[in-house]
C-alpha cells in the first residue's frame, strides 16, 4: 500500500503540474494518472488500496466540504436562498428527464433503465466545484452578487437529491415500486442533515471556546483532528440510520462547518479554514487519482459515439434548467453563463455509484457504467477548464475592504 500511495502522490502531482504548465486544469493530470495506474491499464496500484478507495475518496470529500463550510458566509447564503434551493433539484431533474426521453431511442434501453442512468449522471461533482467556489470567495470574484455561495449551496444539496432518486429508480428497475415515502425522504434527508450538523457545530464551537479558559487550551492542530473525527461520525450516522430515518451525511458535515464558523471567534474559524486548506492539497490528489483508477477504459470504448451524443444532449437540457433557476435574479447574462459552466462537471458521485447497477445485476449495468465513465472523462475537464478559464471574464471582482476602487 505504501508504494501505491507514493505513486498516487508523486505521479499525480507531477501530472497535475504538467497540465498546469500547459494551461490545463490540474484535475486532468490526476484523472489520467488514476486511469493509467489503475487495474484496467498498468495495474500498479495495490489491491488493498483499491478496496478502501471509496472510503479514501469520501474522506477527501469531507475535507473540502469542511473547508467550504468554514469559508461560507451564512448571511450570504440566506440572501441567495431561492435560486440555491432551485439549483439543488431543477438542473438534475432536467438532466434525468433528458435521459428518460433520449436514452431509449439512442441506446435501446427501457424508460426505467434510462431513469437509473439519468440518476447516476445527474449529480454535479462537489469535488470539482467546491474548491473553485472556495477560491472565488476567498478572492472576491462574483461575491457582490453571491454567485459562488449560490453555486456552492446548490451543488452541495444537488447530490443528496440525486442519490435519493437513484435509490428509488434502482428499486423500480429491480421490480419494486416507488412510493410517496421514497420521494418524501429527499427533503427529510436535507432538513435532518442540516439540523444534526448544525447542532454538532454549535457543540464544537462551545467546546473550543471553553478550552481557552483552561491552563492548556486546545491547539489548532488538535482542533482539526476533533473536527475531522466529528465529520466522520456524521457520515457514519447516515449509514446507521439508513433503515429508519434518512439523514444526509455530506450536508451534515457542511452544516457543522458553517455552524462552527458562525459560533466561533473569527480568528479560530480562520485558522481552521487555513489548516483544512493545507489538508486539501493531499486530499485532492488522493480523490482524483482514485476516481481515475475506478474508470474501466474498456467500457468507455464500448459505449461509442451515441453515448457521447446522449451526454451532450443531457447537458444542454441541464443548462436550460440552470438558466431557469437564475431567472428573476439580478445576474447578468455572463454571470448566468458562468453558473451553467459551473454545473457541468461530474466525477465523484458517478465514480461512487456508476458501478452499482452492474453489481445489482441490472441488465443496463454495463451500459450505465460505460456512460458514467465517459461523462467523467468529458465533463470533469470541460467544467474545470471552463470555470478556470472564464471566471475572470464572466464575473466581477469585488474590491477588498478599504480598497479605494
């Protein structure tokens, strides 16, 4: 495993640096590294690290969600409430509808199987979007109209919505039926996730604050470990309660970080944010190299041009959904275009659930995985490159406090 970790870090960072040098997103180098090192090409990664790959990817995602929550201004979030809420469900619903409409004719599958495929492909990738929105907030790009905050909040809830739909549609594809309770679980999962996470964040803020009254206050590095441990418990809570009460672990983690930032003294939340920013440097490489390692290139070649056409058709319909969410806001056409670009990339959720229909024995399993792989390879670089190349042109930079501009 140590050799595999060395390859992930050293080769992944080298490939990322090469891509950065030629003005491509670093994520492309990391994804390509994972594909080459993975079991379907050179097979240089130890099987033991592949067995825990899903957990390592989730740990990396937790780190960037904490970083995002610590950087998110709650007042800004309230100000963008309606469009953020719409972004959490309308673009994904539009994309799933596109797969239901077009996939049966293009790929020869049933409507229910097309719905399963759409649910796999419908989620935006927080691992691609969140770091970029955090960067924009830190550098005040688009913050006057709270565009990064809106995209960040919508993308975080989007995954919960899509994953619940995925569970519903796979049940239907296996011969079961979808009840109103399955769809009611979506808002319940969101509300409980926010509530549980906020409570955990308030408790942590109180605990850290009371530590200052002691002779030996808690060091910032120890606070990072405590916050991480609490976040992992919140993720585990989702699995523990899955049979009784739906709770979104990812939303709970982000809500915890937001509450911690809101209730802590500014120096405390700022130092924690800096610490998690440094942790993300290692987590980012681990996440995207392992996502690349999950890609089976054979299925990609089998999917063919019809699958590529389907992906772009679905993205077009998804983009119309994003534009609908931005309707009635103060955003300019260029800013709305940036929101559309921000909602293109897919990676984490597709890598996590793309192979589930195949493992469940569904007839569409191989095809769903093939299209998921293609979507990662097409949209992750497309969205990342699009955001990196366009934000200076499409967004306005808010002057820093005290700036005379």
